[in-house]
């Protein structure tokens, strides 16, 4: 962070900013809203929790900022020289036990109250007892792992393990610095161009009707948590069929088979184009990379004709994964996007509004809450209700905590039929 309170946005952060603009301006959505949900074993005192959140917020002037640009060129996140302590809302919902999921879905679809509100807490108290904590967050400021770090730090602050004065989560300046390295950017553009041409251009990409525009582009969600035994079996097949540390290619194969069911019902043929985000940060906590976006991005392609061939899917995705890793594609993509900061915003918005994928896939691996509690209570379940990418309209997400794997899917209302949703869930479980 510079002395002027500016965080110069890296390539991925700038891409997320333009996705937010595309969602808000062109599709009638609510921005890049995502949500993490913790189901706790006991009741959380709303008064104590709200007071802790108010005090905790004082450590994060980044939450009092907004996106800006230096002249017409370099974008940055600007914070006031004397920032006001962010006012993080904590809303309380007392609901029927049967209304939990519908309430969570409604919350993630509710717009923030202002352009400068980026995180909101919701405490849900079902009539049958217990408590759920939902953090709705703007993807411009937090990615999935960053949101988990934010929650974990709050929990440790609440429990007295971390003092307010010890928290230094202000991000360092963007690794791209103030001026995009032109030579590196051009070289990266070649690498990205070759990968995109090989995996995207001329592929006969299968796209879904995004749906939902008449309904405010409301997001819908499917969340399915496996039992410990089902998770053990699933991960065992990952090691057996894909290999050690090959979770993402296996998960991508599962998602492709599920998507293949949709394509078959809609009688569409061609190729699946899939951007995948995976978190390659160390498993330990680092407050410096809590805010903004730190995921690595890969692009994959597979023919719909092999959607039911597990071995072939895994083999193709592993080959593409190894090739892109060897070429340093995630880093090259980040450098290329940093160069794109120089492109006039309307033009870049236009590029970003192009429907560039069949679906998306994200994974954070094991949750940071593995073996942890939240504010003194055991965590029974943890859900990620992921961002639905603009102009794609369908996303899959995988997360794991305490020996249980959650398979998630998010889509725009109207894009899928009830039968297609059931077929997707069945394909997940069968994989």
C-alpha cells in the first residue's frame, strides 16, 4: 500500500472490476456478489457478535475505498487519507426451519445498499434452533479464499486470540507496479493468444441461454454436501483415476459430464470451453493477501462427444493442465490482463461482455476452517455460494471441510429446467 492510500489493481482485479460493471450495467444483476455460509453447532449471541464486527472493521480502511484511475490509464483502489471506520452491517433473520435455503438464496441476490458497501453479515436463526452465519461479499475485494481468511481472522479476534492492533491486512502494491511491463505484456499476450486460439477459437463452443434477464438475472444454486464416507470414496477415485494432487482435472471431468447431460437434453453439439480458477496460495494464513483476487486461471477445452468417457476426459484435462502449467499460463494471463489496464474502459468492457465460455469451475481445495471453530462454536457445514460469471451464466464450485466435500452449482434463473438440475446432481454423485 502506497503512502497515498492507493492499491494499484493487478490484471485479475481489473478484470473483476469490469465484470462488475458488465453485470451492473448490462445484465441487470446485483454485481459480483458471492456468499460463504457457516452452519454452527450452537447459538451465536447477536449483540456480542455485532459489537465485535463494529470493532473489527476499524482494522480495514480498504473497505472504505473505491475503484478509480490515474488520469485515463492506470486503475487503482483509492482509500481516503483519513478513512472512516467501515460500517459493516449485521442483519438478523428469524425464519422457519424450512426456509433456510430460500433465505440464503434471496440474500446473495440482494444488492448492496450503496456503491461503497462490500461485505454484509447475516445471522440466521431457524425455528428448530441453531445458527447460520452468512457473509455476502463483493468479489472485487475478496475472492473465496480471501473471504475465508477474513472470517477466520474475525473469529480469532472475537475469541481474543488476535488483538486489533496486531492486524495488518493492508495489501502490498500490485506486483505489476505503476507501469505495466510492456515487453513482458506483449510476450504474455502471445502465450495467452496461442492458448486461447488452441482452446477456444473455432471450437464450435456450446453456450447456454443465460436466462433471467426478465427476472433481474437472479442467481439460483444447488448445494450438495457429501457424507464423510462419500467424500472418502470420491477422493479415493481422484487418486486412483487422475493421480495424486489431480483434484481439479477430476472435478472438471465431473462437471463436464454433468454439463454434458444439459447439452444432450438441449440437443447441442460442439466443444465445452471452461475457465477454471484454483487457489494455489500456501495453506497457511497471510493477512496481506486477504483482499483482492489471487486465484490462478486455466482454460480448458473438450469435445461434447466424450462427455461420458471418464478416462478420456481426465486424460485430456491432465494433458492441458500440465501444458499450461509448464508454459506458466496463469502468470502469463495475469501479465496480459495487467497490460489490458491500458485499454480504454469501454473497449475492455466490450471484450469482457463476450460470451467466452460454456461454464466455469472454481475450487479452493480444503477450507481454511479445517479443524477450526467460528466464534467458539463448532462448524457443522460450510457452503460457498459462488459468483455466477457474467455472460457465462453457469458455474461449478468445489470445497472441502472436515472430511466432507461440497459440490456446488450456480446458474441464472431460467437457464436450466428442473430435469436438467436433477440430471446434473445425479451425474455429480455418480462420478
